[in-house]
């Protein structure tokens, strides 16, 4: 691992329980790829896992497939839902669907087109909407947040009082980064302990302020205690307070 690579959230590829039927798995380092070119921009990865009331598992933003992790999750319940929450967290859905061919693969808006354009081998069976489908509505609620190509579907697990975000809020830990990424992150303000709205979503949300307000009000109505993130440190408490700080402008 090069000196420019961020520190991992060890242990990786292991299920970490956080609450009733809810946990997360930290994954390996990945790199942003654009137009088939891998950019020297490393980032940590994370997926969240929910065991639904019927025993099925809901995998949010699947990380790179790992056989030992696959066995661990299969021992917890049937891996049933593989969920791409936005256009940037879908690349590993295909790997997991080949290991679990009976699982349902869920596409976020625009992700089918993006996957085809990039030659990613994934077949989506269902599409996510702004409200939860019957498959998990007794356990999880959801709503779409506008953000242009960075918009995402966010989820709320009622039993653990957890809001599941992907890239909407970034909360990177500076001591886990090396230069030049530490400097770049500090300039954006998207670092622990404050965390901020992802800069790529700021203008699109301002231009769609009415939709943004509706989404923020719904998230606040859920009264989350914890907020999980795909990148950086999660917020273990004061979820509603954090939402008001980050999205106060939308209200």
C-alpha cells in the first residue's frame, strides 16, 4: 500500500453489528475511474446490512465481493436485496448477484445507463423509487434526494433508528489521509467531526430546492439517531441535529 493510500477501517470484510438486525461492513481501498482511466484518488468503502423481519438480508451499496464475508452473511439470513443507492455505488452488485442468483438487484435512477456506458457486467431486476417497495416497507423507509448525477436514494431503518446515506454527507478523518488528499479534504470542509454535504450535490440541490426541502423534512420526521456513511466516519448519535446543521439552508 502506497504512502498516498488512506488508512482502512479495520477489520475489513467482517460484519460489525451496530444495532438490532443492523450492521456494516468496511471494505478495501478503491480508486475513482473515469472514462476507463483509474485516477490516483483512493477512498475507503463501506456497505450497510439490514436483516429484515422475514429474515432476508438487505445489502446497501455492496462492496467488493469476498467469499468469507459471503459465507458469514449467508449464515445470518438469505441474501435477498442488493441495492445500488446512486450512480456511483453499483459496480459490485453484479459480483454479489452471481454468488446469490436468487437475490433481487435494485437500480437507482440513472444507474442502468451508467453501467452500460462503462461496460460493467450487472443485470438489474428492479428499480428504486421515492417510496419503499412492499419488499421492505415494514422495516425500511426511503426517499430520493436530488443532486443531479450525484442524487441518491436514502433509507431509514426504523428499528435501529439509523439513516443510511451513501455520498450525500462526507465525513473524512484527516488523520487517516495523507497529502495531497488531506489538504484537499480540508479545503472542502467535508471532514470529521463536522462533515458536510458532498460538494457535487450543492448546486443541484439549490436548483431543486423544493425537492430538497421535501427530502430533508422527511429525514427529520424519521428522527434518526445514527447516520451511516459510505466514506469517512459515521455519526453514532445526534442524527437529527446533524441533519439540521447540514441542511438548514433547505428548510
